[in-house]
């Protein structure tokens, strides 16, 4: 049973999780024996060198990919044995995403991009809620602009509005400032944490940005496919 407001229950939990891929040279181990948990309202940064498996771990924890072994629980429910549709249903309305590449649909306006997950979650009056979310990230004058008509920083702000529009319990962010210059990245960081504080969502982010990691409650480091506390 999913319990949304139990402070004793981690919002996401991994137990001895590993990920292997079969290739021409044999089996490649990307992650090995990773255990962690994130409590409601907690903010954790995962750091590591390029190719260390940070994004792979994020995808596993979010149920976007399946682990080779171990167990992952999202809102108290194991993801093991759940097909893609059931994992998506578990995330619906409870989980938001912010990606380095924004992941906006180019044929939809900013408003329509934010409305889409609300419509899929069955939210009443999605246009009103999407408009409110875009106003919070200071894009009230960009509602009907397409992604190609927006700067990188504006596109990421649309992505943040989309992630928080449904008032999620958990947000996954994968290098949210990776495609932005320093000044724009700083503004996006401020908005990300401002929105998180307003909703009380837990936040798990992958980053190489020390400014961003410094604002988190906890820092974890991936080395050689294993997770260890960062110094």
C-alpha cells in the first residue's frame, strides 16, 4: 500500500541494487550493491565523475529502468516485478522530473507542456494549474511560446514548472544546470529550491555543480560504480 504522508517511511529506498549490461566484450557492471534512502522533504545530491553511473542510478530509482538485482521501493511499494505501465501509474501525480536537456515537446507551447502531465494525472482544470506554475517561475508572458522560441534558461524554467505543477512528493533532477551558463544556472537553482520549499517535496538530484550540491541536506558520491558518502 502506498502511504504518502508517513514520515517514518522513505519516499524512495534502494537495497543492494546493481545494474549490468551485456556487450560485445562481456558483461559491464555500471552499478554494484547500492543502498540508500531518501525521506520525505529531504534533499540529496549525487555526485561523481562523468560516466560513473549517476544518471543510471537516478533512472533506476525513478522506475524509468529496471535494476539487474536488488530492490527499489517507491512510496513503500517495491518496483520489482512491476511493468512499465504500473511503474508509471505509481509515479503519476507524485513524481516530477527535471532533465539537463529539458525534455519539452517542441510542438507544444510552454502552457501545453506543463498541462500534459496534469491531464495524464486527471487534474481538474489543468490549464489553470499550469498557468499558476508558470507564473511562479516568472514566465507568465511566455505561456504561448514554443520551446524553440525560448532561451535555455526559460526552457528549464518551463521544465521546473511542469515538474512542480502537480505538487509532487518527490522530484528527480538530472544535471538541471548542465546546459546553462553560470548566471542562468544560478537563477534556475534558486527557482528549483524555492519551488521545493513551497511544496515540501523530497529532491534527489544528480549534478557536477558544487554550488547546487552545497545547498543539499546530504551529498553522496559514486566511485567505480559504488556509492559512498562524499567528503
